């Protein structure tokens, strides 16, 4: 009976996700407030339905009542948080709000399937992060001086990364974390925010050749410290985000192409300088050549994707824990094994709609500084999704980048939620400016 119900719920979960994804793209079309509210409530309905189906399947397999209690607590909090956000900020983007909650809920569902204790820990961090986002839009809307602290962002970001380089603990060949008593933080996740603010501040008024050179040198300093810490995945993420912001700020394809060329040379250099980079490239080319050793992780990821097929083996029907770091760096392949490649495709489309909405906010808001912040964070999240999915599917060498809001990791969840709060602040600012008599941003073009 459990097997039959699991099979039914597998297809029901896929259908729910397809319907949510369709509504997600319908919501991208700007319509009346009534239409937006209807779509928002429909998305929330399908999110709650997906959570119920998923947690009920886990309960059938584990027979642990705490799973259902955990589900109810999550549902209550998510709905309360969204209601509070909309009450405090009527001009917030409800599409971004629902997508943020849906992605985090999917992450919590699968983390519960993999490791209940870690799912609870992630939820506690998520609760704190979501409550914190309630204050972020106020700061973004009212603190105009944020655009004038470019060098402070640079010094703080490079300095913090340097501290990790010298004092951080090594995890899987890279210096990533700082231990502050019982708390372990990954500072590069938070420096991503200051890095975008730094770049936007430098380009907010002029984009002369000298300013471009100075900004590039300081941006390169961030990347070089990450390279020295052998955190090459984050280094590549910073690099590609900077290139995108540089192109948006200057509209000069020559700068972008020169950056790509320099990045290509740097990638070749990293291949010969760092043994673990060489191993990752070799395993990317043929992971099964050393299946029982260095190629085991990627091989297991590919086997999970192939064994799941289009519709998956069903929640709790696969073996995701055979993939090393399934809850972090390889969670996408673990999800696809049990929920199927079609579910994975829907997940990518949800991210696509999410990123499009972030770009839409950056287009609407006045002021080059705000616009560059929006495009920078939108590009960063999009690149992060590409690096994660590309790495676990062997489209590109594995970078160790997490999947935003879904992978396990407190620093990643907290920093992403802060980014969402900032984007919501931009959206609220744009809405206020669009009204008759709306306040002009002092440093608008």
C-alpha cells in the first residue's frame, strides 16, 4: 500500500510543480493588483499542497510523527511570514516572495528526507533570516548614503576574505569557514553582498577608463584572495558577476570579451597550479576512470540522474545518501533521482522566472546605483544556479557551489535571504517613485 501511494504522490508532486511553474510565468506579466493577488494565492496553495504530499510520503516511510509536526510548523510560519511582509510592504513583489518561499520549502522537504536534524537546523536559520528580511527594505529605501561607501565595501570585503585565507579552516581542499565558538560561518557568502555594492558604487556616476581599471583591480583582489584560499568556485562566481555588471555599466563588449579572455588564461593557470582543480577537470572528462576514488562523487551523481529518469524513483525510493555531499554541493542530482528529471526541469524554470523578476525590478528602479545592485544580484543568483546544475550534470567541472535556498548551509541561506530583502527594498522604492510626485533618486542618471 505504501508503494502504491508513493507512486501516486510522485506524479501528483510533479503535476503540482508544473502548475506552480506555469503560474509563475503568468505572474511575470504585469497586470492588475487583483490578478497579481489571485496568482500569488494560487502559488501559495500549490506550495502548501506540495509540502503536504511530500511530507506525507516521508511519514509513510518513516512513521515518525515529528515529520508531520515539522510540516505544520513550516506551513504556519511561511504563510505568516508572507502575510507580514505584504502587510508591512504592500508594494513588495509577491512573485519574488512566493518563489523565495517555494524554493526554501523544497529545500526543507528534501533535507528532511536526507537528514531530519539538519533540516530542523536549516529551518531555524531560515526563520531568523526571513524575519531579518522584514527590516532590510527599510534600510535600502531610506539610507541613500549606501552608494558612497565604495572603498569601505572593498576594504571590508578583501579584509574579511584575507582573514579566512589566513585563519579559516579547510574543507575539501578549500579554506572556507571561520569558527566563532560553536558557530561556523562562510564569509565569502556575505562578501558577495558587499562585492556587488562595491561594484555598483564605483560605477554609479562615471565609467571612464581609469575608473574601470581601478574597479577591476579591486575586484580582482577579491578573486585573488579566494584563489589563494583555493575557493575557486566562489572566485569564479565573483568574476562572472563582475563581468556582467561591468558590461551593464559601460555597454562596452570589448571590456567583457577582454575579461573572458583573462578569465580563460586564469583558468588554465589554475589547472596547472592547483592539484584539486586538475583532478576535478580530469574527473569531469571521465569520472568513471577512477570510479572508486576521485571520480566517485560525480559518477554517483550521474548514476542518480540516470536511474531517476524522467519521473524519478519516488520520494524515499532512491539512494541519494550514496552521493557524497548530497545535501550541499550535489542536492540537485539527489532531488532528480527521486523526483525525476522533469521535476528538475521545473525547478530550473522556477529559478528562471525568479531571476527574470529580479532583473525586472532592476529595470524599474531609478538611479544607476540601485539598477546595478539589482542586475548584480540577479546575475549572481542565475550564475550560481548554472554552476551548481552544470557541475552535478557534468556539463562543466564541479565548482562546489550550492543551490540557492535549497542546499544545506546556514551562511548561504542567510546571505541569499538578505539579497532577497535588498531586492524587495528596490521594488518598494521603484513602486513609490512610479506614483505621481514620487521621489527622484538623487544620483539618478
